[in-house]
C-alpha cells in the first residue's frame, strides 16, 4: 500500500488560506502582527508553528486559536511515528 505523504504546514497555509484569500506574505505579516521574517520562515518550512504564532494566525483567519497548533502537532506526530522502527521496540510484558 502506498503511504500518503504528510502535508507541510506551509502547504496548508498557502493552499487553504493565502491563495484563496489572495494574501501575500507581507499582508499576512502586517495584519497578524507577525514579522515578515517569521511568515517567510513558515512558508519556507524553516519555522514550526508555536503557540504565539498559532494564536495570531487563528485570530487573523477567524478559526480556533488551536487550529494551527493542532495542525503542527499532528504533522510532528505523523513525521515522528514514521521514524520509529517497530522491530526495535518491544511491548512491555508483565
């Protein structure tokens, strides 16, 4: 079975929010009170979503303050889970 690739936060931010709303990185930065450098780092996959960033993006886009944080956690969890070799970890047996 072919594995589905985990999307990147940058892909979600662009495809679901920025492109449909015709937003530039500069406009997003100015109106969400994030620095342009931070927005560009997110879009270039160099900056994960932090609680501060999640709150600002959530309020700007009118979604839950936890929306972007939950996306980041889900992405991190999926990426980490794929790196774990089940053959190396044995379940505890009492």
